[in-house]
C-alpha cells in the first residue's frame, strides 16, 4: 500500500511538473486583462493536473459567460459555461478551490441571463466558501478571486452601487489589484461620481507596467482621464 501511494504521488508530481510556472504566467496575463492568453498558458502540457486544470476551466467559463451575456444568455451560448462547470465539478473532491470556481461560474451563468436574485445567492455562497478558505490559509478561486468577480458581475447587470461595495470588499479582503481599480472607476463613473472615477483610473494607470500594446482597459482609463474634470486646477501664473 505504501509503495502504491508513493507511486501515485510521484505520478501526480510528474503530471504537474512546471504547473507553478504556468499558473504564475497565467496570473500575469489575467492581471493585464487578457483572459484568453491566461487560459492558453494553462493549456500547455497535460490536462490531468488539477493545479492547472482548475484555473483553466475557471477562466474558460468566465470568458464564455461574458460572451453569453453579450448574446443575451441564450441556451446555446451558455453551453461552454456548462461544460466548464461540469469539468470543475469533477475536481471538487480533490481541490476545494474547484468548488468555489464552480459556484462562481454558476453565478456568472445567472448574470448572463440577468437573473440577479439567483446570481446574488450564488455569489454569497461563493464568497462564504472563499472566506473560509482564506481564513484557513488556503487558496480560494484561482487567478481571479471570487471577491473580484462579484464586483464584475454586479457591474455587468447594472447594479452599480452593489458593484462598488463588492469591489470595496475585495480591496479589504485581498488588497488592491488592477481589476479592482478598474471596477471601482467604472462603478463611480456609472454613478455619476466623476471625481472618484478619475482617482481610481489614475491608480489603475499608475500601477500599469504592461507591454507597449495597452489593453482596451488601459486605453479606457487614459481616455477618461483626458476629460477636463480629471485634469485638476490650472496653476496660477507666476507674477
């Protein structure tokens, strides 16, 4: 039995060799708002390693849910989300973060259909699970936390005050991230709070260390910051 357990452990380690580097690379791309590239980083190598398989299906599900929302949440558009949820369900017994990711995708699916009440219940459950994990020093949803996705989904369904509160909670729980700065800026802008939006967009731009080709999110920030309300008072001339 001991020999068998050692063999299984070695096999798992072999399958997951290099997984930490893949997850780190995916996290870097996700932080630059490129989820497609992040998912691609995780698909290099074997697919039977939970360390990369869980975040891969999580990101694929989030991407698919966004596309389904743009398509009106039709049953056909939600099929890729269901596939991602099924893949994560198969991992829940070996990876607790897979269960959190699965519930987040259920919430994203509800958001794609503008089912706000169902989405809210699922988000509450996901945030509870993530809070338990983090309190125990264990990982929550991979790459993009449930706290951040909660803000994204409330913003998506046009509940801007709820989005702002979700992003503020995310900042308290995990610290500031570029996704949170962007979300707070967008929520403030939708609420007509231009000064607050300017401040959050400035924080986003100040923390940007990406490649030369800026993503649309950074271009959005630069465009917003060019309006007069964000430029601040003009210094008086020296006499």
